[in-house]
C-alpha cells in the first residue's frame, strides 16, 4: 500500500478511536500544563540551574509538566549584581532560554528583597541606595523587556513582618515606605508590559499580615502606583493546618482589581514521610489549586521546585521535608495526582459518602450556646473527609446551625429557654453528604433579663511560632441592647500578643482584656460582632488561649 494512503487510514482510525474514547480518558494522562492551559491558568515550578543542566529527568519533567517557570535563585540580587555595577546574567539567561525552548513563561523573582542582597547595597546612604535600586531594576527588567518569555516580576518581596507591621529591613530603615512605590515605578518604566507583583508569605489566609498587604495594595493603587498582582508564596506545613479561607482571601484582593497567584507553593511535613502524611499533603495541594480555579483573577500556581531531591525545605526547617509533588527519585507522589486531578477538574468521581457520624453529645449548655461532640465519620470514596454540617431538626425545613472541620462544634447565638433537637452529617471532598446521625436533644438555659454577652474564639491559622485567633465572636446573649463589652481570656505561658484588630487589647500577666472598638460596642439582643488577634509563642508549642468570658 502506498505510504500516504496508509497514513490516511491510520489517521482516520485514530480519529475514530478518539471519538470512541470518552474525552477525559485521553486528557486524563496529560501533563499538568495541558490541564492548566485548558483553564487559561499557569502551573509553574521554581527551577535550580545545576540539575537543569546536569540531569535529564529533571529537565524532562520541568519541560513537560509546567508552562511557567521561576528561577529559584539566579535572578536574585546577589547573583545578578554581586558587586556594584558588575552584572552576571548567565544563570538568568539559562532559565529564560530553557523556558523559551519549551514554550513556557518566566516569572521574574525577585527585584527588591532584604535577603540574598549583597552587603554593598545594605551599607549605602539613602540617596545612593535609591539610585542603586532603580538601576538594578532597570538593568535586570530591561534586559528581558523585549523578550516575550518574561511576563511578570516580583518587584518587592516580604516587606511585612508577621504582625502586619513593616519589616525592619535595610530598605525600610534607610528609605522608609517610599522604596515600594519607587520600585514599582522603576519596574514599569523598564518594561511597560510586564505584570508587577508584590509577594509575601503567611498571607494565604485572612490575618493581620494579609490585611496589611491588602491595605497597602489598595492605597498604592489609589495613588497610581503600578501594582498589578499579588503573590501568595504558599509555604505550607501539614502540622500547622490549612488556611481554609484562602479562596476568600484571594477574592478580596481580586476585588481590588489586581491579579492574584500562588508563587512558591510547597507543603512540608515532619519527617519521616508516611502515607497518611502524603494523603494530608495531597489535600493541601488540591485545596490550593481548587481555590485558584475558583477565583477568576487567579492566574495560576507555581510550586517551589517539583522534586524532593531539590528543595529548600530540609535546609531551612529542621526535621521537615518531602514538601513537593515528586519524590527524590522523580516518582510522582499523591500530591502530584491531587494537583493533576484538581487542574483536570472533575476527573475523579467520588460518589461514596462518608459514614454517618455518632450521636452528638451536648455539653456547656448556656442560655445561648452549647458544645456538641460526636464520634468521627470515615470516608473511603477517595476525596477524603472534609468536615461536618450540624442541623436543627424542625420538621420539613431543618436549618443548618453550623459547620465544623473536627468532630466537635461550639454552637452560638441560640435562643434562651429553648429545646433543640440536632443531628450531624459528614461531608467529603467531593461534596457527598453522609446519612444523618441520631438526634440529640438539649435545652438552653433561661436568658439573663438585662444585658449579658458571650465570647467564643476560633484559631484560624497557625505556624511554627505563632497563630491568629479570628474571629472572636462576641454575642449579646441578653434581652436588651448593650452599648459596650469586655472580653477576657488567658494566654498560655510564654505566649505574647503580637497584634489585634476590631478591639483594644490590654495584657496583664497572661490575662488579656479586650474592649470593644468605637464602632462595634453596640449590640442588639442576639446581635454579634467579631475581633481578632495574633500571638507569638515558643517554637514547638501548640497551645492556644482559653477561658473566653464576656461582660
Ligand atoms: C529560597 C531558595 O529556595 C533557597 O535555595 C535559597 O537558599 C533561599 O531562598 N521566599 C522566597 C524565595 O521568596 O526566594 C525563597 O527561596 C524561599 C522563601
């Protein structure tokens, strides 16, 4: 047979086969970048230059799985301009060339940072430092301005401290806040088409630091400073919990008109690795991708490396590691599958609901609150247990009283002297709901006649040596309006207050007294308001405050 006829028949057979196969099965095995591109998002990786030039497996995965790359180190100041006026672009060029060859975009990292910046910069006078900063930006950004591969830059990196104050860096200490606007303006001048980002860590959830970033971005944009994009680094750890409001946080930045992105995702664990830690890690990766998928203004997610063979984690966080999606032997881990399936969207079909929770037991019943605790459900469908919904049985239209990620909940805002019949259902990651638990019944106490209030604090986010309590919900449990409230609680030994919002906090010993701010003291009966605070604690300590009382 003539070879071109054979080719035509094979092509037709191929089309026929493609037609018979469900569309997803051909796609399902596609690399991450194919699925990301189908959503008009990027999936990126930070690359190290040495394995990139020396290891075929590293190079192949970097090229085939990702459509965006970031230089892990070689675009930083200490590599690019180690001494004044001496520029070294060889590493940066290698990354840009690799990306160009593989049809990838480059995110430039980073222009102005307190770390990995040579001593000669740090010792300059204010005017010389400003000039050096502008020159560095102009040279580095300018070099790739006409290169379509380099599309965005981290202009300033890590300018906040964990309490939401300005980091006391040589930049801030020498130039004040103005270095930020100057850096963005210099970058815009050097490349009018590049997307310009502010980048930081511990800003994935809503907390004092991300709120400071939010306020700064909002104010810079009002002043016409060209901030186009906000980067959430995403250095997470399974032992500190997932920032469950990441999507909400991204969305509030998006609503300012900026693009958002996750720039340095990794999810570390205390070593040794185990299959249950791998499973938890996979849910973190999946949740981050899902959050970005759900926010239109989220451009994509970059992972800080891809193989555990080359990761900054073991060198930086003692005893921790295995933070990436491939192991040291370039084998895909459960976190790879999680990223893949979240990008592919809906290719995992978990239709098996979790088992029904145990009968809830009530405790600490007051006039307007109660604690329920039940035996946990299990989930075997693959998507994993996501949490519980708690309902009040009311005949035809039951109301949901709350949600919890653990097998316990504090119900607040209940009506005094009222009988409640409640039940719990478990949820899995695919949204399947379990059968109802058995009913539990409790009756709230009679309410105070006059004023009266309650306070319940929720730990929102915690990390090595600190945490955020948000919200502390203050509720008027009485039958008449109150015009001010005072909440007290106890900090564990060694914990110190690092910041607060929506209340005025004073500390005496370990007792904290929180008084309403000017705008949230008035509460109608059953009305509530919230405040929040941040605490620093000794590394390794996992305690949180207790004994919230309101008067
Ligand atoms: C890290 C690199 O991964 C390491 O190789 C290097 O020794 C130190 O810097 N936040 C950032 C990144 O913005 O630049 C850091 O990268 C990780 C934390």
